[in-house]
C-alpha cells in the first residue's frame, strides 16, 4: 500500500491470494483495503490506532455498503479515496471512492462507525473526545448503508446451514472475529446460489454483535428476489451476529 499525498489516494496492488478462481478480487479483501484506508486516514487526522489506544478506545464498524461497476483482478492496482462525512450523535459516517489503475471510478462505498471503550466495547460519545470535530463535514453524504431485515427464524429450518468457528486466525486486536471474515463467510454461502461466473456487484452488511474466540456461528443463506441474504447466528446463545445482502450480475 502506498499513499499518494497530492491526490489523497491510497494505492493497493492485488496479489494472487486475494483473488478467486476467475482472478477477481474477493470482496472480503476489498473490504480489508477499504478499512485499511479508513484507519490510515483516521491516523492522518490524529485518531489512528495508537492515539485510540491512548484513549482506551477503538473504532468499530456497524454497517457498510460497497457497489462495484467493475471488479479488479490479480496484479491490478487500485486506488481508494476516503473521507469523513462527520458524525451524528454516536455515529460516524465515512465514504469511499474506488478507482482502477487508470484512475477511472469503478466503485463506491459508504460506512457507519462508532467509537467504543476497548474493554467492554460500549459506545463513546464523540463530543467527549477533544479534537474529534476534525471529522465534521459540512456536506452530508447522499450514500446510505441501510438496515437489512434478517431472515425470519421460522424460515431458517428450511435453509441449508453452514458452520464457521471463531478460531485463532479469525480474531483481531479487538479480541473478536474481524469483520472482514463475515464477508468471506457470506461469499462462501452466496456462491451456493450465485453462479461462479457472476461477479458480485453490490454487498451490504449490518453487524449486530461480536463473535468471541471459540464461538460457533451458524450461517443461513436465502434468495430474495434478485438478492441473496446471509444471516449469521451464534450457535449456543442464538444471538444474531450479522446480516449480509448480496447482489450478483451475469458477466457480458
């Protein structure tokens, strides 16, 4: 990754392990790039991981939507621009533009975040942190990462169930399953209903609760009109973990 200061762009080069059987960039890897750009942009404004550690706080992602006109491939370079859309009450809004290696716009994204205590992950009011007004934005975003209705519980019994575990490689510095792993789990499920030749063109995820080391998550996958809905449910407690909405399109 390289930051190009004069253009406010983060450049990433796509490597083989980040791509699928068609050499297309996996969405969970794209999400990782977007979030790395977000973290580095927060750091440039004085609220990166080191500064948040000093405050015993962390950034937590609540919702994110990514829409792609073109899926980049192995060895391609992509550029990401990201900026804060300010905060309202507890919630921070952040947008992204995604460009191909010729700097043509190929995708957009929007996201909702909160600041939380590192220990219990309870939200922190932005106004309680000096200097946080640096993230205010005078032009509200027109992009929305909406809420997705989970699959009704009574319908799950008729659906194929997948199982994933919060093993060591899934856990991040916040001591829970990294949110990009939910995207990977959702991709695995969705491609049981979407032909492998179909690129995913839009993916929205709502995060409902954390998954801690050793927990088991049951995944349910359901087609709804032109979409695929994936729900994650913690096995022992029945706790709703996340819901993903995925839209695919036939290649031309």
